[in-house]
């Protein structure tokens, strides 16, 4: 399009302003228009840094590793290895929960000591030891129980051998087959395991140097913990809107099993002194069986609650539906 003649005229100046305005608008539209992130190559390799979706609503802070169509943008100085996007897989034959319970021993001299937490046993106090435990493998996706594993000091010989056997058991029970496996982690389930059993095993195994600290940490902390004292507390009624507290063993037994909990674990100390090993093993086996029942009862209650809510929603919807008149017929 030809512009107006005469550079000094008002028409010429207006024409120039119009051209500049159009150019500025085109520049801004190109600059801010959503564009798919394009991968750049440097030296023939990829430099992945940020996963982006090639979509109009893309946001740099919302990388979605669950998407299959991912574009990579590069940043300087990063590895040339391609970005591997993996998703957790739940294989019915490998996805496992291990229900377990440990038994401890506290020497007579320390049974009256005062502690801030109220716990008499401590993994860092000399003479306090893990006697062993009962481990029940469960496959939740098929609702089947696997083998039972027991480890006890009077059978293994020493506490060190007990710890070594427990570590080997957890390694063997792991769902993951290799470092790059996409299988979900092994799940450990019990009552109070997040503040008692798992930290105790981590401390004891490291103190006894039964393996490299990195290996111990990977096994014990790489597993996912289902502590029933915490996982269930939202199923208990509470007058406080935003407050709850981990539930005691007595609360869990009463709500889900309708019976009192077993007697205090302090009885195990006297049983050990009296060499009543069979009674200790039987007691631990019963507790693990109860743990499995509480775990399943928790899910059954959740399912019943969801069914009740669905039924109520359907009734409300039917009640609010318009009533057909005779003329409609």
C-alpha cells in the first residue's frame, strides 16, 4: 500500500504512527503467543532440563510426567543423557504389603528410668535389644497372603544376626527389580511403626554396621510406611474440625476388632528372662494377625461409607426431581 506524499504533512505523520502501531502489535502477538517448546541440540546431544507439554495451556511450573507427549527444552551445561519419563506400575504379583511387629527387651536396671517420651526402650542404650519379629507378606491387589517369615534371637544366635536377617528379608521382599524399575515401593504396615519400629531398625542396623549405611537407608527408608495409628485417624469422630492425633492400639482394637488390645509389651521382658520363647513368638504372631485384620477393616469401613454417600446423593437427586403432571402423560 502506498503511503501519503509529503514527509512533513500531517497525513504523512499519521501514516507513520499507524505503521509503527501495527508493527508493534504484530511483534507482541508473536512474542507472547503460546508456542510448543522445541528441543535444541548442542553437539549432537540432548540437554534436557524442563518437561513441557506442546499445548496452548502449557505452564513451565506444571510439568506432567504422566503425559506421554513431552517436549524438552535445553539449558546450558547439563548432561547430554535423554530424559527418561517413567510411571509407577502396580503389578499384582509383585505389589506387596508386609505386616510386621517387633519385640524388644529392656534390662531390669532400666525398667524404671524416666524419659521425656515415656518410652523405656531405646535403640542407642546399651543392653536394649531387638529380640526379633513376625513378618506376614500380603498381596493387596489379589487379596492373598504370602509366606510368613519369623526371625528370633534364640534361633539366630545374636541380635546382630537378627538385624542382618531382617535386612535381607526386606531386600528380598522389595517390589523393585533393579535400580531403574518402575514398580511401586514395598509397603510396610503396622501400629506405631513410623515412630518406633522403622527408626529403631535403622538405628540398630547402622550401629551394628551390618551393611553400608547407604544400603541400610535405601532399604528401610525407601519402603513406604502405612502406620495404622495415623492412617485411620480420619475415620474417628472428633469435635475439633482440624485436629486429630495418632490413635493408640486400644483405639484401633476397639473400633475395628471390637476387643481389647493385648497386654503391654513389658510382659515380653519377663518372658525373655524366664526363657518363655514360644509364648513370645505366639504373642507376636497374634498381633500381626490383628494388624492385618485392622488394615482390611479400615478399607471395608471406607467402602461402606462411600456406598452410603452414593445412596444418599441418589435419594436427594430423586427427591429434587420434578414430578410429572397428568398432562405429560
